[in-house]
């Protein structure tokens, strides 16, 4: 099987490296030059060659690429096409314009480019309404690499991403920004400070454009979170009971992560 990847950024490189363990991989990227994979000069050339096409571009560029693929798919049959963008509201609408002769869906890898493989990692697969059977070859592909696969509709996915990505990003960026007011604060920080600042700095590994898009898209949930935080109605005892079987292990993992940095 031939797998074509459009985009050769951090995630594109990870996908190429992982899939090349079993399959032939080709790349289309305006920026990549000397790489270990077959390099194509256009999306059209890669499309003709590949059995599976993965769009690994930015949030801004992905819809444009999908529009191009939709047109190319009009005279094609049997190909599998999906993207790996963070939010699905816009892209899922574009997939509705693809012919039924190709299999389409959207995918969200719930991990970053620092991962060493797909094994044990979680992927969320988002089907196009009315074309739920299209996800089968995509799910099977990821399971070949021992990944965990979950299925969710686009609306649920995006609302949850605001909570699990948008709010943590907001906390990290806000914390770093606030710290800049205090000169020498790092000399007073303990383990909790180190953990949070490490996370916040890791967020900056993403591009400013991506971070801004995440915060913008998650604005309503961030505002809801701030209203909740302002009330200060926290039930510590309830939380301790709810997570009583996870607290000690979480504390151990907390220190283990710090000790490995």
C-alpha cells in the first residue's frame, strides 16, 4: 500500500516515519527538499500515486487542500483520504462534497510529534454523516500499528477539544505571561511551579498561529472556565473521593516526569 502525506511538518514527519515501517510513503511539501521518502512536485502527482492520502497541514491550509482533493477525487475510486487537523467543524463539511467512490473521514491524533510511535496512542476518528462505513479502512490502518481508536461526531469532538486542549493551553500561556511580571521568580519555584512552567513552555513548541487559533476557537469554553474559577466553588473532599484510587499514582508520576527532565 502506498501512503501519501501532504505536509512535512512535525506531525507529517512522525506519520511518515511510522507508516514507512510497513508501507511505501510519499510526500508533497513545498518546503521539504532532501528527505528519505519519495517526494512529489504537486498534490496531483501524489494523489495519482497514493492509495491513502493524509493531509497534515495547518488549520488554515487544510480546508484549501481538501477542496483540491475533492476535485481530484471526481474521477477516482477506492482511495482513502483523511486529515489530522485539531478542529473539525469546517473540514467535515468539505468531505460531504467528495464523491462516494472514495473513502473519507477526519482523524485527530491525541498526542504530539514527540511520540516515538503510534503504539498505545489514542486516535479519534470522525465520520462524515451518512458515510460512517468510510471509517473502516482508517480504523484498521491505525490498529495495524497497535493504536487505540475512538469514534466521535464532529460537534462532540470540537466541544471536547475546547476543554482538553483549549483550556490547558490558555492556562499555560496565561501562567507564563503572568510570571513575566516577577523577576527572579524561578529561584523560588518548587515542584508544582516546575511542572506547570515545563508544560507551559512545551505549549510554545507549537506555532504562534496554531496557539492563537486554538485559543480563538475555544473562547466560549475558556470564558465559561473563568466564570467557574471566579466563583471559587471548589469541593476538595468530593474530588478526593472521586479520584481516591488515582491520587497516589498521579503523585508518583508527577515526580517521575520531573526527575526525567
